[in-house]
């Protein structure tokens, strides 16, 4: 319980510091992006729109007061309004968040499965030539651009074979190609670390003892070697959530899907500061929560971690 309480407290602190850093970059440094956007002579906003925006964002208050007001609103789920469309940021997220979360979740499953297949083959396959070949795959996956993988998958499975539509939304099957595009690049570091962890665990003395006791090879590999060698890969899997969310911008553009990635790209291009700030805070929070869950899983895999921590 103490281990879990410390990790939760650390996660809350990181989220708070993330908000503080984003606020400082956007508002404390010279120039107020919201005020600059409102008063931009190249794209002036109507007076009827400007006054409510100034009142809502408290531009007439000190930075410290703005900081506290914005923090209070964020705690209640109020992310402000888009400076381009005037739409509530929460409404924009409602349209795109579910799309990106499902895409990232499917891609994460593909990444883990692909990394497991590559690592188990590279470590346990009986033919040395096959093991050597499979060990090169993570480097190939990592060096292949995501947009190129996406175009190849579209050409093969959509344009040539016609298995998946490139235009219509066909439900869950429409997530397969973009999720696979994300997974091919993201799984490479996981697979590489898992290969190293499994190879190291395979040489531990307890494996020799288990084999001497007559424990079946599949049990030794699945229950003991995989469990002991997967902790570093588990950490890296949690860290890849950020890569999945970042890669979603390119993949959603290639596959013409409206998610958080596409919303972020538009917000940055149009200098829509409230949307950019909300995206950074949301992604940071999601990233911290995923890592918190991962930290809490460590004692489940190895109870010694909880006792030491």
C-alpha cells in the first residue's frame, strides 16, 4: 500500500508540474498567444467575440491569478474554447479522443503481440539461422517511416486486394491498417529489449535447476523465463504510449481519420493555443496514468519490487 501511495502521489505531482510548465511556456514567456491571436491584424476577430474571450481568459488579471483560475477550470474539466472555431475544447476532444484512443489501444495490442512473436522466435526457435534473421527485424521496423508503411498497406490491402475500404468507415476493421502501421514502428524497441531480457533470463541458474527437476520446456519458457525477462520490456511498453499518440498525427493524416492527432496538427498550424494546451495536458496525464498502472503491476510480476520500493 505504501508503494502504491507513493506512486500515485508522484503521478499527481508530475501532472501538476506538466500543467505548470505548459502554462509557463505559453503565458509567462514574452508574448501572450491568446491576446496575440485576438489582436492579430491579419485575421481580426469581431468585437462581439473579442470581449467575451478577454473576460473568459482573464487577460486583465495578473499571470498568477490567470494561473490559478485556469488550474481550477482544468480540475473541473473546463479546457476553454477554440480561438478559431469558438467551439468548446471538450467538444472537440469528444469528437476526436475516442477515435485516437481506440486506434492507440489496437496499435498497442498489435505491438505487444508482434514484439512477443519476434522475441520468442529470436530466443527459442530451434534453427539458428531463423533466430539470427528474426533478430534483425526490430532494426528494420524501426528504420522504416510510418507514412511509407501506411502507403504500402493501403496500396496492397485497400487498392489491390480491396479487403479494407480507404474511404468508408467499416467499424473496427477500419482500425486494422492504421493500427498496424503504428505497431510496426513502435514494437521494435519492445522486441529488442524483450530479446535481451529473455536471453539474459534464459542463462540464469534457476533455469538449469528447473530443467534438472524435469519441468517441461514450455513451462520453463512461458512461466519463468518470460516472467523474469519481461519487466524491462513492460516499462518500455508503457513509454511507447507517447510514441503511439505522437505517431497518430501522421497515421491519421495518411488514412484520413479525424482524431486527436489531426486536431493537434490543425491547432498548431492555426495557432489555436487553448487547444494546444489542452492536448499537451491531456496527453501528459494519459502518459502518467499509463506509467502509474505499469508501476503498480511490477509487484504483481515480482513481489520483491514492492518490498524494496
